[in-house]
């Protein structure tokens, strides 16, 4: 199958790597240069936060961890540093007004076999001097940070080593599905594909339209946003 991945951040490169592991030789096109700071995947580290209460996100977390384990170590160090993560404060402080209470998050993690401890504020302050905790604290030693920049380099290396291709500085102007496939219109020419996976983050609406989905053609090619092939996010930012 001819598959083009649009977007060379962590979602796009992880998608391409997973496809090459399945024997597919895919093309990734990214509008910016390698190592750019225009999206959400750059930087030396990014939070690997497991403080979820929703079963669906915990399922994704488990799949993501399988991916990290498969990547293994790079330069003698795991790409995922599990040195622990502390969550505290009311819902808005954790990024959402309707955020589940910390006790519920702890129960959800524990039910999955993920280490999770609830501490009172005084105990947490003794454990982590210099920080102020006004209420209950959730601590999980199974969370931490991802080595973001190193992970991107390794995902690209493995994709290319397996016969895939990553084209930097290649802007996609349009994605046009028809009855037989999909045209990916770039500044360097048109790529023909059976399936396009769009992992372009904040550019999704502009590229695919207000619906966020160019939609599959009636009998031919299709367009899907990242995750449509079972690829899961490797990290998330705080909040």
C-alpha cells in the first residue's frame, strides 16, 4: 500500500516507524527543517504524564509504553526517563475544570498495575523540599519525561534504515482524495498515495478543512488523522 505521512513531528515519525515495522516503506513529508521549533515535538525533554482516569487514555498509555520499550536505549540511556511525577492541586490547576479527583486517578492507575501513591501535603513537602503543597498529592514513580529530541532522531533513523523516507522542507499545499487514491500536492510536486496519514497538529484544519477530515473517497483512497493506524502519542505536555 502506498502511504504518505504528512507531518514529521513525533506523531508522524512514530507512525512511519510503526509502518516500517509492519513491512511498509513509507514517505514522510514535513514542511519545516529537521529540528525545527514550529510545532510541539521539539525540545530536549517533554512530560510523560500518566495521571489519567479515563480508561481510553490508559489504554493508549499502555500502547505507548510498548512503543517506548521497543525503542529501547539510545546512547546508553532509555528514551523514557521514569524518575517519577507529582500531580497536585484542584482540577483547573491540572488543566481542566472537570478533572477527576486525584484519588480517582490513583485508583484508576492502581487498577492497571501502575504505581500510584497519595500523600498529604505535609508529607509531600518533606519529601520534596522547596515545593509547597496545599492539599493531597498524587505521586507515580512510573512517569517522568521523554527525551524528545533524541526520540525524534531515533524514530527517523529507524524509519530510514527500514527503507522509509523522510523529506524535510517539503510543504504540502493540498490533499485531494479521489476514487483511486489520494494526491498529496507539495511544493516539489505531487505524490500519489492510497492512504494519507495527516499528523500536522495545529495545521490540521487549514490542511484538511473545517471538519478536520478530508474524508475517504467513495471507493478509493482515504485520509486519516494521526492515530487512525493504531499509532499512539509518545508524550504529552503538562496540563
